[in-house]
C-alpha cells in the first residue's frame, strides 16, 4: 500500500498497523496475545465494560516512574552544586487527590495555581510546605488560603500583588514565603526559542528597563523586576526567597532553559550588588516536551538536567555567586505519556476531497463518543495526536483517517491525521495515547456532555480516581424556578 496524498510529511505509512509506536505509550501498555490493547494485563474491553467510554486510563507505575526520573536526574546533575533540586509537579496538567499523593510519595512537591488546586492538595493531606502557588490574578481569598496553609512559596506575579500579599500577611503577623516570577525575554516552543528584550504577555515582572508601561514600576528607569525586589526586601510580611521563570511549553532542546537560567543568575548578581543580599532560590519552570506522535523525539530528563547544571555552574562562577537552590516545574512530561483515552467508535464515513497536490483523495472520518469536551488541545493549539484500534488487532490495510468527536463543531477533531485499519467500524474501541496532560484538566460540558471518569491501573487492578459526571450532576446545577 502507498502513502495517502493527504498524509502530512511527518506521518509514515505504517509497516504494521497493529504496532504501538515506542515512546507514545505508558510502560505497561502492550497488545495481548489476542491482539487487544492491555494495560498492566487488563484488556481495554474489560475497562470499557466496567467504567464506560470515553475513559481516561492512567498508568500509576508510569506516572511514578516519570516523576522519579525527573527527581533523580536533576538531583544527580545538581548534587555538587546545590545539594539537589526541588521538583514541583505542575498540577494544572492533571490533578486529583490520588495524583497529589503519588507526587508526595515520589519525593516531589506540588505547584498549584488556584484555590481549587490548593483545596485538592489539602484534601490529599499534603503539607503546605510542599506547595507552591502561581497565578497572574490571585484573589485575596486565594492568598489568604495560601497563608492559612503556610505555603512553601507564593510565586508573586506583579507589584500590586506583592503589596496586597504584604498587607494580608502583616495583618496576620505572618511572613509569606515569596518567589518573584520574572519574564527573562526568552520564549521557547519545541525546537526553537526566541530571545527578546521586552515581553508582551500577562505573566510576570519584566526584567527590561522600565519604558513607562503601566506595570506598576515607578518609571525611575529600573525594571519592574528590580523594583519588585527593592520593595519585597522592605515590605512587612514578605520573606523573599528568590526568582522564577517559565519560558514556554512542549520544549525539546535545552538552549532556551539555559539562556533563561543565565539571565536570572545575572539578575541575582545584580540584587547582590545593589542590596548585599544573595537570594537563595531559582526556579526554572516547566515546559519539557513529550511525544504525541512518532515525529516527536523528546530528550531524557538527564540530558536536560546535565545541560542546565553546566550552565548554572558556569554562570554562578562568572558572577561569583553561590549556586542557589534550583527548582523546576514539569507537568506534561510526568503525566502526559502515562495516560491514554479510550473511546468507542460510532459513525464511520468517507468523503471525497482534494489533496494539497491537487489530486483527488478520500478522507475517512471515524467518529468517537467524546471529542473537544475531553480533549480541547487539537482545537486550542492545533495539537497532533495519534490513535490505534484497541479492542482487537486487524490484518486489514492502513487507511488515512481523521478521528473526530461528537460535538456540534466541524473543528471537533481528536486526531487530525492517522492511519487506521480499513475494517474499523462502529462499536470498536480506539485508544489515543499521551492524553494525561491538559486534557481532563481542560475538559468542559460543551453540548451538555458529562466529563469522563479517570481510572488508575496498577499491578493488574483498575480503580476509579475521578468519578465521571452523570446527567444528574449536570442537571443539579441548572436552577429551575
Ligand atoms: C508557571 C508554570 N510552571 C509550570 C508549567 C508546566 O508546564 P508543562 O506542563 O509544559 O511542564 C506551566 C504550564 O503552563 C506554567 O505556567
């Protein structure tokens, strides 16, 4: 069989339509003897029968292994520089009480960014000292909750927030642990990064010299970041620990992280020169890329950790600084590949169309029982995914297919381009790997569709960790007078 003229350049015509692309699946996913997809020995048909579809299926072993791999790799790379690294799992990627406990058990901390995420962490029994709080527009209630929980760190995003937090903490006779989020002028995405002097985004305190913007800086010529440090060192109720940056997401190469680390260490040297104070914490954020399709080739954590440690060592020495305690905030790279979404197929239809080269082509649409309400990333970011026929193996030819959802939007695409067996029909099960991050977390009730459950699988047993919504859940919020 030849490749479809509709296939994008990166998509290979599969030699074996039943093969699982290495790197896309959790460590305990494989095809069983009968050809069905299994996780830790449990067939997907049994999962679908017990929990229904769509269904998020998380491998606990895979999640824990990836969490440990980050912690071990960064600890090893930075051991002689600062004694190790604090790894904050970014809960925004996917959070529930069970996951919060896995994170704690594996020696990680938890990055939250809302009152709700702090509530989940507290319910899971995590000590506030292990938590961080992010957000460009934290409410007073969220700051008070952070103070109630005695949070390990609050990542302050603006001068106005710094003043509000100072007033709230001082009124309680408390000192808030503060890290300042800076914008270092480095933006990275996948294989490229760009470095700029000025930032045009809502997050953080600019490191660029003040140019009169209304970011709360006084206009005296220094940057908002410098002014925030000056203020934080003076204000009551604030214990300034260090600085933070986050340069983007789905990043494969270490150069962008390295440049940001250099800029932040230079900034810390400036703080020392102005104030005689060496701040002790430097957070380099998250954004480590994963494989969504066979075209993605992420680097192992150790490679990134070693590259960053070399830069931090060099830049700290250049500035005569003691290496601060380093932290990172990976989300997607821990939970993303641990999970697949299981869908039941419905309508299958083929339409005539024209390929980019002008030739006549056919595209097969395979509809599933979920869609943009359980995975908004294809719509939001044009994200690519991959899929396999999961309930059985097939000996049929590979057909260029588009997996679509059941929502009332023609853009409701789950997998834009994928080869699936020609005999895929209504009632089959499809599995989409790499859906652990920013899928359930971004899910919605569009078209009054209930959010799916999440099941964790470990040692041959599956258990519900997030219950799916029912129609009663949906109707309970509709106020009828
Ligand atoms: C401040 C911050 N830290 C960490 C993350 C996690 O990023 P990722 O899941 O890509 O690692 C994000 C994601 O947006 C973020 O905004």
